[in-house]
């Protein structure tokens, strides 16, 4: 998945900037569905609450279109247990950060 994402890094960065992403990492972890691309995401905390969901949905749609497959956007709080979060933290690769 990392190589597939790297081929589109400029478009990934454009989408991140457009949708107020503060940090984006690709997750390369075998415990997650392998037919999808998984990103760990953190939005800019200055996004007004009324625009948060729009940014999330439009970013996910943009990634789905860019990669031609389903993309899952994860937040650190998305993981139900600390062990899975620790595994994800070890397997993530930073792509974008402001």
C-alpha cells in the first residue's frame, strides 16, 4: 500500500492542504483489511465544528477517487484498545504534516 500511495504523493498533499489536515500517515498493518488503504489522520484543530464532517467526507471521497478503491480514515481514538493503537503507531509512515 505504501508504494501505491507514494505514486500519488503530490495529489495526496493537495487533498490534505485543501481539507485542513494537520497530519496524515499511511498505516501498513496486516491486522487491517488489505483490500483498502488506511490512513491515520489528524485535522487542524482550528476547523470550525460545522465544517469538520464536510472536510472528513470530502477528503475520504477524494482519496477513494484518487486510488480507485475504498480508503479508511482513522483517528487515534478510533482504536478500541491500546494494543491495537500501539501496533498501528509502529506501522504508520508519515506522509503529510504542517
